[in-house]
C-alpha cells in the first residue's frame, strides 16, 4: 500500500523525520512515540497533506506521486483523521460524513449508504441528525473517525483516534479497526500502548524522527530489562525502545 524510502521532513531546517524507511501492506500498524517524536508529521506526509522532500521518498499504491493526476487518484483511496479537524458547526453529522465522502470522490450512488454504515460502526446513528456544534468531544471524534473510514478506503490514517472516547467506545473502535484491516492498510498513532497492542499485529516506535522499533507487541515486551518505568511489560518495553538505536541504517528493516 505504501513505501517510505529515506524520508526526511522538517520545517525551516528543523528536521522532524530523518531518513525513515517503512513499507506497509494491508493490516494494522500502530505508531507509538512521545510528544514531538514526529508521529503527526509522518502521518500528514502519508496522507499527502505535507509533500515529502522528494517525490521518490514516498510511494503510495505502487508509485510516487509526481503529478496532480496521481495525487488526486491516491487521495480517493485515503481516509485521514488528523489530531484536530475543521468542521462546519451547522452541518449535521450525516451531512459532514457525506460531504467528506464527496470530497474524496466516493461515487455519488454509494455516498448515502456508505455514510450510514460508517456512522453505525462508530455508534453515532442515534446522533446522525444533530448539528456538529451540539456534539460532545467524544462524539465529534467519532464523527471524524466515521468520515475517515467511510466507504472503506484502501489506506486509513488515524492520528490519536481514541482521544476523548470512553472505555466502551475504545473497545468498540478496536473491533472496527481490526475488521477494516482485513482488507485495508490501517495506520494509527496513539499514546495508549494498550490500544495498539489490541489492534495492531505490528507496532513501530518513533523517537526523534526515527524508528527505534518495528515488530510485534510480544517483541516489544521482551525489550524490558527490569529498569524501565511502566505498569506492564509492554509499557516497559516501549520505554526501552526509546533508548534503542535507529532502525534506519538498514533500509530492509520494517519490510513485510
């Protein structure tokens, strides 16, 4: 689905992502890392919001995006939830999800049914008629998830999708994402190690713009040495991974 080849990304000579290599197919990939590690910058690049330094550093669906036509075609196949998103407060929940589907050029006859299915998946059918301004923070987050998964795009990119969700909603979302990952490539960033371990067979730890770990939750847990902080072996393994050397020196690491 996507291939990152030596990606470097930054702002005003301040590197945020440095020489990063990553290849992903269908399935769920969880991205962990502290604030400022570069997670949102990487996801924005994968979502084609921020262009890579050079076109050849990012391939989506088998090819670099070197033309407007290629970029437009790729965006039809991407669903993206940023950490925060603009929304017309007077739009109803249904209007918002349908509008986002239209922007992504989902075929017109499919939009209504795809939007209704997405809202059902995030348990917002009962609020579908409400204007966005009347939603709680958790409901608004679920509306954002609904627009990202509407019509089951091939690449689904979610930045902190469980923010504001209660435990029951988080559990429900885990199952939704596991189902979608059967066919789509699902990339999600979160601070919650537990969510990643339940959703993603494969986990990456990003720190200072470089991957420090790429493997399974079990592999991550084995990194703990007994000296790290954390309540579980997985949390301690995550802490240990932050001190590991970057994987970027071997471009074949992280290929599946």
